[in-house]
C-alpha cells in the first residue's frame, strides 16, 4: 500500500484548496498542522519543504518515477495532483487551457486581492495602534468587486468556472469566494456566483476539505503575537 501524502496545512483559504483536492480525488493523506499564528511556518523543517514560509505544502512519497517529491504553492500542488490522478483537469487540451487560465486568475488576482481586503478591512483596524486606512480599504474592496464581476460573467453561461465540469480551478477559487462577507461584498450583485458557491459547497469532498481542522480556525484580530507572526516580515540569514 502506498504511503499517504503528507499535507502541511492550516485552515485558511489556501489550505482549504488542497484539503478539498485530496478529498475530491480520494487520495490518502496525513495531516501535519502548521500553526501560522504561532510562527510554525518559519521553522527550519518546514522551510525545507516550503522555502517561501507559506502553507499549504505537500510531500508525496510516490512522486514522479516513484521517488518522493515535496511541492509548495497551492496552484502548483493542484496541477500536480490533477496530473497525478488524471482528474479535475478537463479531458482535452482546450479544456486544460481554460482550467489553467482560471487557476492563474485566482493565484495572481482573486487570492492576493481578497487577502489584502481581509487585511485592511479586518486585521489592520484591530492592530495596536489601529490602522484604519480608507484608501487601502476602498481600493481592495473595489478590486475584489471587479474580480467577482469577472467571475459572474464567466458563470453566466457555465455551471463551473472552466465549463460544465468541476475542476481544480473551482477548488482554487471557491475558498476565497466563500468569504465574500469578510471582503465586504454584496452577494445579491452576483447571483450566478452565489449559485455556484452553493453548487460547490454541496459536494461532499468540498464539505470535508472545508471542515478539516475547522475548530482551529481562529480570529487573529485581537491576538498580538499572532499578528506579529503573520504580518511582520521575517529576516533571512
């Protein structure tokens, strides 16, 4: 029996992507918690797997040619797992191109912009001293709204992001889009996105991935040590 994939994880949108993928693909995995509020992402053992000090990451003992491989960056992990299983990546070259485009859209657009919206709308005002920056709040709130408009138009004629099939692009986008309230968006402006959110959430693999270690998902707004670990740049030797 093949040893399980080692998943390095904390319950955040980026972590959910890979938990959802592993559940949807039916791949056995072992959970390794990376407490980002305690600074575990900066420990040498984890940096050897994820040199950018970010989770999620995986170690697959049955990598290419049967040799172990470690992978960081959630988009790269999703592509790897989809190629490994032959699932959720489309059946044709054209379908895979569409999946890749929307995966890159999430990695380069929605994830970073929604993350900044969360930071300036939720976390910065709770810092000591409070950092209430209307320009930053307005900028990222508006950019997330624009991106959801892009997603809404795509979903107007498709059940899922890349077409009529659930893919790793949906796995990447759904965790961030499901947090629209924290990004101060009005979901009634995006009815197709709202229906897609529910369609994805109804999948058992999505529900299981989202629920993984959910009890550990904390609110860092009042936690000064966690804020220091998360928001203070760490020097490198």
